[in-house]
């Protein structure tokens, strides 16, 4: 596997970033490194999940729940977790690389339409670039996301011509949460039981429909 460029390694002395990360040169630089230099190892499945406030991402309570479900359904040798969102798009094993462990920003608290539009434009391009780079690296692609992150992923898939095989939560489930639940954000949180239960069920259904990726295969 490729080794992160020295200037991008985690450095506790690096400044903590609070501006919208998708505008910052450090994130463009690290994205270009991933696209142009980093060797992504082939796996049966790529599972795309949004970035988190807590860093590294794997220490986030929501990520721990999501990872637990994934590990219960698929053998670790079968899948690769990819993080995306305001950070751009990054293989999960690089989560401690600067600047990914050195920023704090929540797009959900942003009320500036121009910033949101810019995010969609920038993130769509970054998602498309990663999907194009890994077109033949994965057999299948599964996503678990809502809101603007979901929209950017869908647009990135369309732009690259690389399809998403399973997009979760389903639209019906999202609409049900919007209608029935009182949430801080309109579509709620991916760590809600309503979403996690469907996520688990749909992963099992996907696994059973593709015998080659079963745990006992």
C-alpha cells in the first residue's frame, strides 16, 4: 500500500482548522495526493460514510455504530471504508493524516446558501475523481448518507459514470423520519435506530444476493 507523503503526515503542532475545509488548500493538496499517488487496495466492496465531528473519525460514536454493523455483516477482508463530506473523500486508513484529524466544521449549522452551493460543486468533483480513480478497484459500492453529502455523492456518481449499487438510507425511510420524528436536523442523524436498523437489514439482503461476498465465502 502507498505511504502518505511526509508533508501530509499527522503533526500535533499543525494548526487546528475551523474554516469550511472544502475551501482550504490543505484539503485540496491532500485530495490530489490521494488521487494522484495513493494506491488503493482492491476490495469487493467500498462503503462510503460521512465524516464526523470527532477526530479521528473512527472514534466517533456514530462511526463506531456503523462500523460495528458492517463488521457483523461482512468479513473485513471484503470491504473498504471510505470517508467523505466536508473533508473531501479519503480512504479511512488515512484518517490521522493532516489535515483530516485537524479540523472542526459542521455543514449542518451553515445557513449560507452560497457556501452550501460551493460545497456541492467542490465535493461532487472530488467524489467523481475518487470514483473514477477506483473504477476497477471495487466490485460494488454502498453508501450510507443523508442531506447535502448524499446529494454530492449522487452527483459525483453521475458525473463519473460509476454507479452506486446500494444507496442508504432509502428515500422512503428518510421521508418517514422527516414526517414522524422530531429531530435537530430535518433528516435526523445516521445514528438513529430507524436508520441503523434499515442499514443492517439492507446490508444483509445485499450480502445474501451476492454469494461471493458472504462471510463464509
